[in-house]
C-alpha cells in the first residue's frame, strides 16, 4: 500500500477514472490517514458512475466538507435522485459554484422540465460553454428546436461540441448549413452529418461524405449501412459491409436488420449464424433476429421463433415483446396470453401486443379493455395502446367504450398523444365504424394539424356512412391542402363513387390514379370499380375489367357481379357470371337468393 496520503488519493482517482470502483473503495478503506481530498476522491468516483446510494453514505460520514463535496453530491443526485431531493440539496449548498448550477440544470434537463431548466439557466451568476451546451442539448432532445436555435445564436463562443449538437438536432437542410458554417470539423461532426443524411434517406450523400473522410470511421460506416437498410437497398449495404476494414457488433446488427426489413430472412439467418464465429452477439442481435421469422406471416414458422427465443443467452424487455408480437401475428392468442402472464416486466409495448393478439382473434371487447388494465397495473397507456383500443371499439361497434377512451385522451392532456395526429385519426375511424359521423367530423376538425392519413380516414368515414358527395368534396379539399393521394386514399374515393353510383367519376379517379399519380391498382381498387360497375348494371364492362385484372378474381369481385344480377330473370344472367358449383359458401347463399328473386 502507498505510504503517503497524496499517493493514495492519486491512485483512488486513477481507479475511479477507469471504472474500478471496488479497487478505489478497498484502498480508501485501508487508508490510515484520510484528508478531505481522500473523501472527495471516493465521493467523486461514486458520483461520476451514478452510484447515488454509496455517494450518499460517504457524504454522510465525511468529517468535513467543502464546495467540491457538495458539488459532487449534487452531481450524483442530478443523475438519479428525485426532483425534490435535488432541489432540497441545492437549497442547502453553503456556496453555489458554477458546477453546482450546472448539476441543477442537468437534473431539470434529465426530466424534460424545460421551463424550469431555462429559469435555472437565467439565474446563473455566469455561464461557460458547458452550461450553454447542456441547455441546447435538452431543448433539441425534447424537440424544441426554436429554443435550441435561440440559445445557439445567443452563445458568446461556440465550440465543436456546440456545433455538433445542432448538426444532430436540425433537419437535414439546417444540419448541412450548420456543418458548412463550422470553422473546423472533428470525427463527431463527420459522423453526425453522415447520420443526418442517413436519417433523411439521402443514402447517396451519406456514402459520398463517407468517402471524403480522411480516416476510417466505424460509426459513420455503420450509419451508412443502417441508412441503406432502412431504404431496402440491402445490396449496397452489403457492399459497404464487406469492404469494412473493421467491424463491431453494431455493424453486424445493422446488416442483419437490413435483411430482416427487406424480408430476406434466409440471408439474415446466415449472417446471424456467422456472428457466432466472428462477432459477439448481444441482446440487440437476438432481438433483431427474433421477429425476422414473422416477416413472412406464415404460422408454420412459429416453432422457429420459439426455438430462437429459447436459445437466447439473455433476454430483454424487447425480446419478450418480440415473442409476444410473434404469437399475435401467428394468431395463437392463448399462447400470447400465457407468455404475457410469464413476463417479468410489462411495458406499454407489451400491453399493445396483447391488445393486437386479442384483436386479431376477434376478441374486440377484451382488446378494448387493455387500456383500463394497463392503468390498474400502473403502466401509463401510450399512443399505440390507445390506437389499438380504439380500433377494437370500432370493430365491436362499442360506441360507449370509445367515448370513454376519448374522454381519457382529452383528460390526459399529453403532447405525446397528439404526435402526428395518429390518435385523432384513430378516433375518426372508430366513430365512423360506430356510425357516429358527427363525432367523427368533430374529432377531425379538432385536429391541430392534419396529414394524408387523417384526410383519408375522413374520406373513408363519409363514404362508409353514405355521404358520397361529401366524401368526394373532402377528397378534393385534401388535394387543395397540398396532400397527394396514395393507394389507400384512392380506395376510399372509389368506394365513395361506388356507393353514389358515379360511374364516370369513378372511372376518372381510377384512370387518374395510374396516369397522374403512378399508382398501380391493387385488388382492392379493382374490387371497388367492379362494385361500381355492378351497381350501375354495367355487367359487360365489369366482365371485361375482371378479365383484364392482373389478379385472380377474389370473392369480393365475384360477389359484386352476383349482386348486380339481383332482379334479373335467370335467362338474362350473363354466362360469365359464376355459377353455383364455382362459388364459396357465402356466395352460394347469394346465388340461391338471386334465383329465388328471379322466380
């Protein structure tokens, strides 16, 4: 053991910097003569590594404290303690140094208390670049980019870290401008810019920037692989992966995830198996591979999913949720329920997966009750949970339960439930399915911002409830507001034209979809037009369209033709209309009904 207190203090600090807390504590306990620096060294070690309870114990035993002691304790509290504990300790500080103010700032930023954080910031006796960066980071992380920009413009002197924060936070255009204005770039700047291009889907720009790097960057290369994977460009991702000088687990996981996302499960499995020899598989690796078997939506592969889950050397919350989701997709609700009960912990994703399993098995009332059960279990419902429950209410036509959920959403006053308007769109669809069109319109009008999905839901609501002319008007308003219709939008408007019997307008939309918007019609689009022609009695046109379809006509298409024959004498029913021996059970009943009506 070192003989002098000074030597011991230095060794304790060295142990702490390298994360060897047990060695630091052993040396501290063995010391015969401790001074305030000794106590501060072990206190600072615990503080830096988030060991709040140990730091609290050391602080309570200190024979004397100084400003560093209080600042270390406050720093430890700022990372893990409650808001009240941090505030109480801050109020007790004998002297408030800049590091103390910065710890208080970090505590507010950690909990997303931006207003309180800014109030603390403006009370600072003076500012350094660290506290400016802290407040800019917090604003950017919480999505308050205008505040982040305000502080960024107000900082007297920006360092590389300051610029990197804004590059990561801004949308691509702003990130490029910030990157170009930087007086100098470090590896973090380059990595952030490559990552920004990747998030924006600008894979070509990301790859070009990667080539401009003076030295190999593992993080930037991984970002490019991830970006290619997100866009489904797995061949390009594989070329970058194969050319890498060095790979880490993130590199392998990104490549496996790219294959999984593209539905190329066999290649994902080969790469995953190769990781056993060349890289350390972590929990992310297993969680990436686990849902891969469900991409095909084939119930026969469920055994593979279970085998993968059993082989996992360790599981996380995401692992359990992925297995639960696999059971939901496979339609094995009983096994999903059993797994849910066995889960060591449940989060909102777990409850949402359970709701999906119940919904897919037709247990709509049970699925709708999930939000209430979450609340009883102490788990706060999120947007996905409410959306699943609202969908269940719509499918069950449970208007009363839907209204209760709507009231809960309003009472929660949670900005996260307004994000992207997804919950509001689910409300529109739920009220529409429950034939409460007035409430559907009110939910739509109450949206602070509307997108293509919400407009499409409103068009569908009007069409489904028999207001075809209003549905067409809403479709035009959607286009006037700058939203380009997609495949689902055209299903809604074609359905509206069908219900209204507007043959010419329906044909016009069908042709426009292909010619003006480049959308290839799917089976649902053809079914809508066949229904439109059938309702109008244009059986010959319907037959020609059915023959021209690049699909085998489904039950909906045949049913449309059968329905169009109602009221016709048997002798007038065209030969191309399916006959009794060609029909399924439900169509068979319809065919018999037509014969009976024809006499």
